[in-house]
């Protein structure tokens, strides 16, 4: 158990819909990261928040957005969903963003678009 | 990020040591080497990381060459539960960059531990 909690574990929805994925970081961790894992792209970094502020962005689509709340939990919002958005979405957390602080991953949310 | 090269697959007998190599010849002086593994579709699991000295924890040992251009992850007594994809990652150390803090995952090494 990494201590990172993601909900829901599974999500099935239709094209054009909007969903929200939730992540609770490990106690004491200020950094939250989101990653997407699809069959053809592997694990891809989406976005990083530190103590409520966005710190880095990867190849995150404009239809996707995220935020980190004062209690440090984070949400990833995916809108206008397309079939290609079907993937595993992982959240990770770390004490902070510097290089020698490991990220610990949750068990992910499996998103299926029908 | 420094690029890493790993063999696509390896086999290991249960109870033997598994030695997983990684090349990172373009690594810069302040970048750490990280190892993660992923079992089936579970979340990646942190194993170990190091800068230039060898490191050991309860899961594994990390041996980094003196020139830092390659490293080896050692699982001393592999079990069937160690079958997974193992990722060697060089961590971006650029404090101000747009990819600050991210981990770049490659294809990894599929380690199969057999009885």
C-alpha cells in the first residue's frame, strides 16, 4: 500500500461526457502528479501540482484540467471524452518536487469510453 | 531528460539474483537514477534511487558505475512475485523547467521469474 488513494477504481462512460478523477496523496506529501497509461503510449506525464500551485505540464490535452485543493487532494477533470481517452490514470505524490524525493503511485483509475 | 536504454526482456530462476542493466550515457551530474516496477496494471512501485553511490534497501540494491553512464538493479533472491516490468528512469533535476519533477517512463524490461 503506497498510501496514495485514487477514486473511483473503474469508470465507464460515453463519448462526449465529462468525468472527475480524485487523488488523495500520502500524508505529508505536498506534490501531486498525474500520469496517463494507454496501450499505445505507455506511461505519460500529464501535470504536477505542488502545494496548490501548478508546477509543470506534460502533453496534457486542453480538454483535461486539474487542480490541487487546500487539503492537498487533487482532481483531474476530463471533458468531451473521446474513445482515445480510454486509459489508466495514475496519481503519484511526493514530499516535494526535488529530484531525490521519490514519487509514490496510487492504484489508478481505469477509464473506459464506450 | 537523459535517455535510458534497457533490454526489453529478461528471465530469472526463482531464488536466484536478478540483475537488470540500464544505460544512461547522457546523464548529467545532478540527475538521480530511479527504478520502479509495475506488476500487471497496478500503479508503478518505487524500488530505489541513487545519485552516484551504490544504494541498498529492503527490496533491492542499485549499483551505479563510477562514470554514472550505467547502472544495475539487483534483486538478490527473486521470487515469482517479482515478475513485472522494471523501469529505469533518470529524474529531471531542472528546478525551473516545464517538466519539473516528472518521471519519464520508457518501455522498461519485462522480468519473468520462473520456478
